[in-house]
C-alpha cells in the first residue's frame, strides 16, 4: 500500500473524526479508504469502458 498526502477542509476532518468517535470506522485513514473504494466502484467501469478496456473488478 502506498502513502499519499492530501489536504482537507477542517470541517471534513472534524466530521471524519466524529465518524471515528461514533465507531463507524477505526481511524480517519480507514474512513478515507472506504470513501475511495466507493468512488472507484461507482466510476471505474465507466472510465475504463470509455477508454476501450473491458472491465475492472475492485
């Protein structure tokens, strides 16, 4: 797994921390990974189809 650095508005970080505090995720990093997985699942097939590739399994 590679590490990336990103900047988020304080409000988003605060909401992510609230999700962690509520037990939704074990960490902010895991919450962000879940969000990225959801995004990839929703959009990857369309992007790959447009670029003439067959499919993408997450």
